């Protein structure tokens, strides 16, 4: 049995390791360019009112500067447009240097002295993603900082009326939380740019303050969406390199069709096209440049401040972050007919491929529309001349040579890494007779232009992706024999986040010659998470096919767009990737693993109590933990409740019993605008719950193994410091000492930090476990060295049956096999209790760390999320110190207590995935009866 358990959990550990490796390292290399400061950065502290400085002594407001600019702004007489950077979880205010430095360098090339004043807030690097007690305090300080910034511009004739906020991680959530303050003027902030900010839900909900904060922000932005239409919000996710905040969480929860909210991933941003990790998104040069360019385009030339026009703001953001056409939306270029030559190069073939010569020349190609309308649906053109100038026009010809009316069609141009492309639908060109493509290179720059007529139906194929359970053995492939420049493949049945594929594209060309690179693009219609791969031709390229968000209802499927080379053949193969599937499961369902770890340890504790009830002895910890994997007893009732909640009568009963809503992971679909703040329950996490249970049980099994190893190691180290003991009562406390220690710890938790008191009580119980381990070790050595007559009980024999019953060992001497067996039973019991007690300590660790880091400002943690549960936890931990198998076996509560872990496990899985702090409450409910058994 033990060998089978080791083999099973060893295999499960391998699966967990593969998934973690894929999650943490299975992504592209960091292709971000570093931003550098050309002069030494300076952070000048901005004086705040005394009341604000007294209320928030740990926080500060700074102005970023370099070189001459830093000297000119020492008196804080500012004339630029204010931008405020907000660091995130454990973030430093000095992270603003990338944005500030690039903005300063960019301003040197701008006329009229237009520039930005970049401010940054110091939040004392608090762990607000794990401890929510500081979020409201930081929000109030942010409000005061904005008012202080705007006061610095009072000397101007036209001072700025608002501040642009750039928030990283939780800083972006704080920016949106400003609008929940009752006295906040919504006109103070008109634009918010967030970077890797988990807007949809917290990554880990370790205390109720964090969820209450998110619920308030969500309700404000969903319920009062019309009042906040003047506020433009851009959310940028990092992509798969960011394993701390998955990009699906960066989706803005807003009402459908909100025109002033935009969510996307950095891989889809033009001129960026890279995935960033959670920190590099702040200094990634490509993304910082896109942000700064957008800021300069957002300046109103009359006021020299940020525009207040919501349409203009969104048009600029879409220009730099979505499509990047030739010019801004709404701007037109006057086209003079005289600019066109009298002679054209008529193109009568289906495709044009032209490379400009070294000598500069004027060159225009003309395509007649009349003969192509019936046979073709689209016109496709691309050029690696990356200068953003007009290059495709629609013309009306009255005769064979002259163009009497022309219109610029280049506004629909889209940038790809190696070239720009333009796709025109012929149905939208009914008013034109010809298309004109400019290939002029007056500056002598060489580039290539390729255009062709396309029949979209013939160049669009469909391929069903393999099932996720095919494990890579099934391959779906398709061959492209067409010689077109653009092919589209519909990936059927690819719409869930747990799906992951290896996509291979092999290209072969009959003639070897220089060609434009190929671009393979995975296009996700319902969310801005496109990813691009640029390769040479011919080649064999493999890339991942994964999703950050699941497909909403009535949305089109995922498309694979291939910008290919002419006269080449392509073969596309799609197969399931098991490592990436495991990585996706951990990415989206990771918070469920600690819940199932707690369930496994709780079931192991129940198995230990059942063993004491039936055999009056404790079982080996590894065996009871191995048997803690019982998905048929835990998952089936939870899934049944999930199904029954779809019935109205069961919902009424559920509400009548005042049960909270059934917990679920954050939704994987973007833009979920539920005003109640309760994410909808999705089906697929329940289907994956057995696998998640196995992974959680694996953590519990090998974690308990590690705990036993650590105990033995520490006992060997500390053994010389303690007098050898041969009794099971080693490390226990007298009743008076228990009362005194409990009272002291409760008072300490009330005046300082509840997590500190809980941790101290846990250490006392841990010391009891250490003494048992040392006693077991000492007794084993003594019995091995003692003469045989000392090993025999008083009746002269050692009956194996008598060893199973503690009553027959009551009269045995201290140095006997019975005494050793008693110590071993207590050791196995306390190992289970200690493993179970470790989880609450791990969950309260962020509160303890936050308190320690803020000791110089306050000796009391306020608010303290641990205080409600700290008193019973302290009492239970202290009572468990004197617990042993004899007391439990003689307790009348033991039959009832041994049945309690299963309903608690079911309740934990039902109510804890999104509220991890509830795990502590359920574990406390399981430990209280054990402590009572030691007393009654």
C-alpha cells in the first residue's frame, strides 16, 4: 500500500512539476528593450499638508527629474502636464523612472516646450495584493496627492484641471477605486492607464478587506457607468510571461459596449508585439514609447494640457494600442489631382510584386475595379516601407488616364512587425473605378510592394482542433496549395482557456529567392490578445495556441491568419500539448490547489481520528494522508449542489438558510459586468476538480513528508540541548501555565497583531512536536542498547495483540515497547495536527509581514483581518499541546468528531475557492472538537 501510494503521488508530483515548469518558464524569451536614463534620476519630495503627513506618515509624493530639468523644478514651479505613477504590490515609487525619462527625452524634440511633469507615489512597498487592509488608506492618500499636485499649478493662467494616472499592478486598481470615495471630484481624473492590473478579481483573496474593496470598485463602475463615461480607462496585460497576474484578470469589468474602456494584451499592441513579465511591463521600452507617444497626441494645443474630449482620447489610444493606421481617426488629407502623374502603370495581373530601385522615382500602379468585382471580394496590399504616409487611393476615372476624383484609403492600414498591410473589401468601393498604389521612393529608399486580388471564401479554411484529452497523439493538419498572400484558418472548437496546442507551420518554396518575411497571427475576436510570430521563408516554425479568456456567447472563433509568400506551399499542424494544458490549468485554477491541500489534510485528520476510534492507536501519517484523496466523497456532493442551484426551489431553500453564494474562481470571459460583484459560476472548473484534487493531495502528501524530514533533522540538531525524555508528556504545559500563556497571547494579539499571536501559539505546539520526535528517538536508541530483560514487560512476554491496546500497556515500565508505542502514536497524531495547523499560519503570513514592515509607524495592525479568528486559534493551539491519543480515545466526542471532517471538506470546496481566508475558519471548526476531546 505504501509503495503504491509513493508511486501514485510521485507520478502526480511529476505532473505538477511539468505544469509549474510550463507556467513559470514555458513562454517566449524577454524581447523587451531596456529603458535607460541618460542623466542621474532625482526624486524630489512634494510637501503635503500637515494633516495629511500626520495621517499617512509611511507614504510620500515625489516629482521625477533628471539633470537640468531636475534643477529647474526644484522650486516646484511647474508648467507641464501632470502625470502620476502609482506603484503596485510591493512596488517602489522609483519605478516611475522609465516613464519619466522617456517622456523627458521625447519632450526635447517637441516644439513650444511641451512636456510632462511625472509624479510618483511612495506606498512604502506594502503588500496590498495579499493584505487588503491598506487599500482604502492608500486610496485616500492618492486623493490627497492629486489635490496637492494640482495646487502646484495655481500660478498658471490656465492651470490643469485633471491628472493622468498610470497604475502598475494594484496601482491600477487604486486608480479606479478613487471614484468610490464620497468626496472625490470625478473631474480630477480623465484618463487612467493601467499595466498588469487585476481589475476583474484579486489574484488571491487572503482577507475579507480585499474582496470588499473589489466589490465596492466593481459596483461603482458598473452601476454608475453613465456618470463615468467621461473617464477613459486603458488596461494592458503582460501576456504569458506574467504568471503573477494572468492577462484575463486585466479585463475591465464594465457594461457591454462602453466606448471609453479598452482592455488588451501587450502582444497585440502595435510596435510592441512582446509579452512582458509583471515587472518588465513598467520598463519595457516598446510599451513605454507607445504610452508616451499617446500622451503627446492627447495634448490639446490650445490649453497645453490633456484633452477632455472622450472621443479624442479613445481615438488616440486605439491609434497607438490597437491598429496604428496612417493618421488619427477623423483627420483627412487634402488630395490634389495634380499630384498624380498623367501616366500610370496598369496592373492587369492578379498579383503585383514590385521592388523599388536605388534611384529615386515617382511610381504609381493602377488596378481596375470593374473587371474584378464579380470574381473577387477583397484587395490585399502590403509594403515594408514603414513610413506612415498615404500609399493607397481610390480614384474615379472618366477616361483611360485621368483621375477626376481621389480619396485616401490608407487610413485602414495596419502595422505588422515586418510590413504594413491594407485589406479593402470591394463591396465598400462601389464609388470608385480604380485603385491606385503608390510605390514612389523619392528619397532613394528601397522597399517592396506586393498586392493581389483575393477571393476570401477560397482562402479561408477550417480545421477542428484535437480534443484536450488526445494528449498530443492526434494531429489536425491542413495544406495550403494556394499561392495567395493571405490565408485564414478557422480553428474550430478552440474557445476555452484550458485548451493548449502546439501549432506547426512548415513552408516550402520551389524557387529560392529573397522574400518578405511571413507573419503568423492568432486572432482572438472577443479580446485584444492577438499574438504574432515573424519567420523567414522557407522554414518550420512552432508556436503556442492558448487563450487568456474564454469565448463569450455568440462570438466568432479563433482565427489563424497566415501572411504568406507567393508560390510557396504551407502545411499547418495542430496538436494538443499536455504540458501547456497543465500550465493553463494551474494558471487559471491555481487558487483551488491550496483548498484541496487543506481538504486532503482535513481528511487525513479524520482518518487519524477514525484509527484511534477503531484501533485505539494512531496510524502512520503517510498512510492517512495518502487516503485523504477521496474525490468521490467530496467532489460529487459539490457538483450536485452546483447542479441543484440551477433549480429555483433549491435557490429559495439556499437563501432561506442564509448560505452565501457558491464560490467559484474568477470568470474567464472578458468584460463581465455583474453589478453584484459575484462572478458567474462556470462549468469547466468542476469538471477539472478531480485533477485539482489530485494536485492538492500531492502537495499535502509530499509536504507532510517534508515536515517529517524537517522534524527529524531539527530533533537531531537540538537533541544535545535537551535532557533525554522517555515519557509521552514531554513538552506539555501545566494548566496554570496554559491559562497564563493563552491570556498573554490574546492580549499581545489585541495590542499588536493577531497573526503574531497565532504564530507564537503555533511555535509552542511545534515545540511539543519536536519534543515528541526527540523522545521517540531517545527511546528507540535506549531500547536498542538496553538488555533484553528490560525490553520485556512485567508479565515476561511482549504479545503483539497487547501492543495494540493501550490498556495493557498502562502497567508497563517507562523503558518499554509499550512506552515507545505510546510516544509514536502521539507523534503521528501531532504530525497531522501540526500539518493542519500550518495552513492557517501560511494564510496569515502577509498580515504579519505587513505589520513587521510598518513597526516604525505603528505597533498595532489596523485593520487586523486575523483578530476575529485569532482568539479561538490561540486557545486551540495551546490546548492541543497537551493532547494525546489516550485522552482522545477515552473521549465521548470521538465518534462524532471522526465524522466531522467530511462535511467540513465539502463546505470548504463549496465556499473557499474565491475566499481563501475561509479555509482558516473551516480548519478551526475541525480543530476545536479535537481540543475539546482532550478536555472532556
